[in-house]
């Protein structure tokens, strides 16, 4: 018991500074919390991770920029990771200050987080598990700063005939890229690899174009992203593209359009909804850049002025009058 307690306090007192590797252990004597689900940022608590053990590791960022955290766990140990802002981590309010939550973007069933840090400071990495009662060893490898191995110019998804979706992306300045792995999700949080969608990189000079047709898409919403893997094993993730293969108004979904947005973003509310709705827009870095309340009627359209937002990836969150919360990604051009 004393040895286990010592290991825990050692783990939470070690700080990452720059590119490092650290090993740890999740065991029954570690503190527990109700972890969030996936997301950037997560907006809901997990259904299966209600009482999971965790380690808290401070990470000191000395130079703002890109950081990738890759976790490798022991055999059959399914890790889950979160990144929290310098405002800190409180296990009693786990959705506060969380920037990123990831499950399977790393090797095997382990997490990997890529985040572009806007400022220096002490951030916090929470290493935990997918389900209650899961324990094992893990190792974290981080790399901070440096140029991206590829510049993704565009990534888009569009519906074609027969329930198929066409994915297109264009890259520039490819340097030692191994491959692109297309991933998809039906809800925009837990992503899995699309079968047969591992595309070898061309590493060409100048602009390079790719495309892939997903023949087995979901019946309603399809969220897509690219997992970009370079030859050293570094993983970066693209923005999320969305295709609706169903009739959202009949199925009771909230939709947004156009996506990408230039001057305005429209929110199409679902049938039967009335009352006030709290709408917010969050940047890919986790900062709330827009927040307002709206009164909505049955299948109304809420128009948001996004002209002043810098180009990039964002999430719009709608807290509806019926108590439901919808979070959808969009791109601002």
C-alpha cells in the first residue's frame, strides 16, 4: 500500500518540460473521478467511465506551439487522456478547463493528443482509462515545437449517390509523411479508422491532392477527420468535416450550414423545439469566442455573424430549451 501510494505521488509531482518520456501506472489506490467523453473540448461526461482511476501530470510549456502527446499502454490496457488549461484540473468539475479528450488516436487502444498551445505556462495531462476497474502501466512521449511535417490546405466531405461519401484533401510541403488514415464517427467524438482508407503519402513538391470514397457510411451524420502519420511516428489530426446522409428534420437533429462558413453560420433547429437556446462558439484551442441566447421556434433558423472570426476550426454548441446539448464542428474561411 505504501509503495503504491508513493508511486502515485511521484507520478503527479513529475513535470514535463519540452520533449520528454515519462512512465506511470494506474492502479486501484489512485484517486478516481467521473471522466469526460471525447472532444475538443469535451462537452459531456462519459457513460462507462463513471469511477475511473487517474494520474495528474503537470506539463510546463516554455515555447508556444504544437505539442503531440502519445501514450503507449501495457497489453490490453485501454488508456484515455485529457489536456487541461493552466486554470487547472478539479476532479469534482472535470468539464471545467478541459481542452482536449481522446481515446484511440494513438497506437493500439491508447490516446494521442495534438494541441497548438497559444501561450507558455503550466498545463495538465490527466491519464486515465476507458472503463471502471481498468489498471495497467503506461508511457507518455511528448514533442513540443517545430514545424508541422505537412500543411493541410483543405479537407472536405460531400455526399454522392447510393449513400457514398467523397472525401477530398489537398496538402502542401509534405516532408517525410508516411500515410493518411481516414477516420469517421457517427456522433463527432469517438473516431475509428475507416476500413481500407489508409492512403500512402506522395511526398511531392508543391500542392498534392488526394481523394477517397467511403462506400459504407453511416445512415445519418458522418464526421470525418484525417490522422496524419509521419515516418517518425508523429501523429497529427485534421479538422473535422461533416456529411449528413439522412433527413435531419425528420430525424430530429440540429444542423448547421454553410460549412465551411465565410460571413454567416446558420443553425437549423429541430421540429417541435421552442423557447430559449444558449449558443456558443469555441475555437479549436478551447477558447469561447462567441456566446449569446436566442429564442427559437419550430424548425427556425438562427443566423450567427462569424465575419470577424479568424480562419480556422471551431465548434458551435447549442443548449436547447428541452435540456439537450448539441455540439457541431465547422470551418471558418
